[in-house]
C-alpha cells in the first residue's frame, strides 16, 4: 500500500470508531465563552491546576471543582405550574438531546447548527451549518468523540476577500464555490482517548489544541484548521507534561503521488504549578517536512519521538535543517479570581544582535502580556480581559515555505502571523441565561507590496527578506486596524451551547494605499462549541 494513503485511512478509522460510542465529552469544547464560569472556579488560589493546557481535560476538572454544580447553575428549573414532562423539559433546555446507557457503554448525541443571516452594506450574508456530535464511553478507560459540520455561506466583504485569497474559511477548511458569491465547506473532528491509570492519558484524533492562558496564543492556538495528532499527557505531583505529535497539510503545494504536501511537528510542554497562585510552563517545537530536498519521502522522523522537552539539542546533534521554536508561559493569580499572564516565543536568537538593537532580521522573539478578572468591581459574572501581543517580522517563517509554523494557509499561532502589535480587550457579562459581550481590538501590522517580503506573511521564505538590518514592526505597508464586536445572546441549552445571538461588527482598516469600513449586523441560531477568529 502506498504511503500517501496511510494518513487518510487512519483518519477515516478515527471517525468511524468514534461513531459507535459516547457519554459526556472527555475534553471541554475550545470555546472561550462556553467555559467562562468554570474557568472562574479553576483560577483559584486554593487549587493546583494547569489552566494553560487546552482543551481542558474533564476528569481533572472534576477532581478540582464541583463541575456538575457549576453546570447546573445555568439550568432552567421546570415551573411547578407547567404540566410538561420533566424529562422533555430537560432535553429541551438543560441536557443532551439523546442519551443511551448500557452496562459498559454510553452514547450521547446533539444536533449542531449555525443558521444566521446578516447585512454588510449592500451584501446580504448568511450561513447554513448542519451537523451532529456523538460522544460516549466503552468500559472504564476508553472514551470517544466525533463532530461533523456541513456548511454553506456568504460572508462579509473582508472575510470573503480573505477566503478567496487563502482558499480556506478561517479554522473551517477548504472551500468550494457555491453559486458564485458563496462557499461550501465541511469539517470533521474526532478522537479516541485512553486513560490506563491516574498519571497517564493518551489521545489520538483530528482536532485542535491550545497552549496558554490568553485570548491569543503565541505558542500554539486553535486558529488553524483541524489536524491529525497524537497526544500524551503525564500528571505527577504539581507537574503536567504534554507531548504532542502533529501532522499538518500545506494546501499550497501538491506533491506527485502524495497529494497535498505534509509536514510534522513534535511539541513538548511542561507545566509546573510552583504554588497555588503561580504556574510556569516551558515549550518547544520542531517542524519538519515529509519530503526531503532530494524529493525522497521522509515521513515521520522517529528521532523526534524522544518525549523529553528541549528538542533543540537533538535537532542540532543530528545536523537537522528543521524549524525549531522555544517558549514559555506564566500565570499568576491575584486576589480570588484575577490573573496576570504572559508568553514568550523564540524562533531565532542572536545575543550580540539583540544587544545592538539594530533590527537584525533573525532576532525573532515575540511576547504577550495580559490580565483577566471574573468579577470586575465586585460585580458577579462581569468578566474583563485585556491583552497585548507583539511579534516581529519573519517570526514563524522558514527558508522553505512548507516548514513554516502554519497549516492550511493559516498560522498555527496568532491570526496576524508576524510583524504586528495588537491590543485586544473583552468585556462579558451574564445574568442567568442572558449573555452580553463586547470585544475591542486595535492592531498595527505590516503587509507586503507586490514582489516584496517585509516579514508579515509567514508563508514566504525568509530568504526573500527585503534587508538584513533595520527591520521593525509595521514595516512594509503599515496597516491600522480597529475591530469591535458587540453581541447579546440567550442560552437555550448549555449542554451543547445552543444559543440565539444578535450582534454587530464594526471594522475599520486604514493604510497608505487604501482603507475599508465594515458595518456588519447579524442574527443567528447556533451551537457555539469552537472558537472562530474573524477579528483580523
């Protein structure tokens, strides 16, 4: 059997195996609004908990806090005057739609949807998403999950431009044209999880992961499309160690006999709860392509199977040309439920050039600082977060485009790639099942005039850089972006986050070449189980 067929077959088996079983999903959805009340309990000076490894692992969450009690805070109690059957009341407003339990076997299922309509100037936008999630358990140690979306949609002008350029809907996959102005696209996620004992967990699937305590991550985010991965988690004492092996697809390159080009990464992340208030984590990643410079199939490099953190020495010892990154994450809890946090990413580093402060192109170190609090000014459920991110030109890029830190034409870290500064703030409040949200984002970033590479597009080789010295953030065409999103939602069912939402997006982009203004209004009935970053 040719190697090119192995990965699709493995993925197909993951999806098929995921269909026959499931109870409560073992990993909480990667949606920042879904788990806000839960995060409030986890960011506590009374716990040793590793909040920066996401999605959160439910068995660990249940050990730390009273998960069921927190979830039931949003339940609708059936009015005594109503003659509704209590079971059907809960199915509609509180719990999963389908539940099947047998000895050693459980199955739960929910419909997934996003039916929306909106207006962006002269354009009527809409989205038609249908899907299903199935989840369950077999025996004591094995759990499964699968989720499928089928979509058609027409997007606001700025998103439409992005999709046509990159051939993907952000985090939702490749597109096909749909009646000229719209797109057709789909997404399938699934995993198998095995926990043989207290300290080890193994997960194999197709999905996304996130490292950090912030709204963004400069280490690994859920910004890109789902990818095939194998994850090992080890929890001992106040330490949690994550080993993550990934396969990524590069849709810009097609290889004879292999289809779209593939690349791999080995990621290590050690989270240390120094105290109940302070958590320090260390990160490293190696990225390599599956076809070498001679056109020979390389595949997964088993020298990177070493589960020990800090792979840079291994990479150097084997004379590797692969892409290496190092980083760190820090969070400090202050008061009852407030957190200062930050990240640091090193792509390349030359000390003497850093000290000279001369804009050397290979000084590629980005950072994040942020703060969030869950009861601002003593008001229950008033959440506030503010965060600053900065990444210099050429970070995450490589001499060969395929070895960059990206997948499916999107960065694996920040949506803007590199060559940017960003301030993003969020204000959220909920009263029972009414949710209100406001996002403010301002960024300065550099883009490229035709034929130039100023370091913002991580899919360009850094060998095509415009200069060796004198580089700075915002170089090239300097863009100033102001983005605001305000919304109000009514939560219909918290179990799968079914909600009715109305909102508005105001986006203003200016540079020396052009400017654009977006005033976009929408209403939607949707299940919000993932983060979709349209704020760029």
